[in-house]
C-alpha cells in the first residue's frame, strides 16, 4: 500500500455514527489509533461515489502509513472493517460495532475486554438478567410461513467458538485450563486459522493434554505436523519403537524401558524432566523418541537433565513434530558427532541392532544381550 493508492467505499454501506458501543466495548481492546481511523471512515463515508487517496486519511489523522496500516489491520481483525483489493484500487466496507449483548456473549471478545478492564467492569456492561421472567416472544416459525418475505439473521461475528460446549466436554473428561483467558483466545485462533469446529479443537485438546491440562501450543504443534511422514527406511526394531512411541504417554513409555533395563521406578527428577519437555510444547511421541535415543548413548538407567535438554535442542532446531522426524533429526545429529571418530551411529539403541558388536568381555556381552531382549519384549508386547 502507498499513500498515492486509490480507495473507495462500498455503496449503500452507511453505518451508525453513534460511537457508544465502539468506545465502551472496543476501545480498551483496539486502542485509540484504530478508533480514530474508524471514526474517520464513518465520518467521510460518501456512499462509494468517488475515488480517494490513502493520503487523505493520513493527512487528516496525522498518521504515517505504517501506523494507519496497523490500525486498519486491527479493525479488520475485530470485524469492524472489511478491506478488499481490485486491480487499481482498494475497497473499504464498514461494519457496525456489536451490541453489548452480542459482544459479551462472544467468548473471545469478552475475555479480551476482561483482560484490559477487569471482570467487574465487564460485568457492569451486561444487560439485566431476564432469566427469571416469562418470555412471551414468538419464534420466527410461529410468526412467518415457509414463504415469508422477511429473513432476519442474528448478528454474529466471522467466527464463533462455542466455549460453553467446549467446557462441558472438559468437565466430562476431567480436563482443565492452565490460564483460561489466554487459553480460550489461543484455542479460538487455532479454530479460525485451521477452519476447525469447537469439537475438532476439543478432540485435539484432549489428545495433546498432559496430566489433564489443556496445552494450546501442543495443539498447534499437532496441527503443524506434516500430513505424510516420509522417513528413511526403518528397521523392524525402529518400527516397534515408533509404534509404541505414538501410543504411549512419556511416563508410561519410560517405565517400560526402565523395566527392561532392570530399574523398577521412575524418579521424581525424571518425571520433572518429562514435565518440562511437555511445557516446552514437545508432543508425546517426540519426547518418547528422545528417551530412546538417550538410552542409546548412555549406559545409565536414569534420565539426566542436561543430556535430555541437549537432545531437545537438537529436535527443536530441526522443527521435528513427529516420531519419524525426531528419529531422523537425532540420526543426523549422531552422524555429525561421530564423523571425526568415524563411528557408525544407529538411530536406535545399539542393543536393538541385530548386527551390533562391541569390544566387551563375554560376561558383559551376555548382560547386553539380555538387556536388548527384555527391552524389545517390553516395547513390542501387544504391538505386533
């Protein structure tokens, strides 16, 4: 966009110049710059009769171009303006601010306003509760026939995230928000960005929840997973591990491995490491691959924080969001680390490779063989 660019208004698109709802409901959210631009557009609306220059808006509002573009973006995001482009000009369509009733019934708008002015101030804007009185109003079907000429649609925003239904399912499944106001906004944005229904988002929230807590960033990671996982050819042992990694939560996955290594319990420190990885927005299947790779490189039967965080950095740098992608990222990392010493590195623990050989005593080799057998038995049980 340039100041010399042309724009026009949509014909027959006059909106009310009453700024009451704009100031009471929108101003705390969109800020004074966006309000000024909206007031300019409604004041200079000419029913689409002629072309104007963007410079006219800049001159009158005393805004530079970036400031105007930012304000216009905010207005379109809040559905107060729609902005279009033809070959040689832009087109501006004005929208009415929502009434208090419709604005406060919009779950995301309400929570945005609460964040800026507080719950009490928002509650003061609500209409009186008529739930205790008898409603004598007629339904549309009770007033008009099937061929009625009037077709009045309720005003609604571009998107509608059904928070009430979402929270009802949360109660049934025992889920909870970490920070409700922020989480609701994030969930709505995901629904809008990926064209999902509230139930679609809920299914993903349930799948990616950890310890019954909904984590929107893990939902986003799940949505950004590639549609097809084209990894390099996998061995039978790798397929077993990936299958188990995709079907287990990290604590259960780690417990199975530790049993195979002769350790009975998962320590509190290990649980904290897994919890931190979840908070870093890694999906369960990716965390499980990190666990496998850790035990490939370390003889200890207990996870160590520094080593696990190092693997997390590798996976994160490669933006791996699937078990297959995590395997490939760690495989490449292992090869790079061992090029200098010219060692061949497998993507799975050495004890799971049928061709694995090492300079060990017969007693040590017998112990490693038994460890391999127990480990694969635990991971492959019930999965074949």
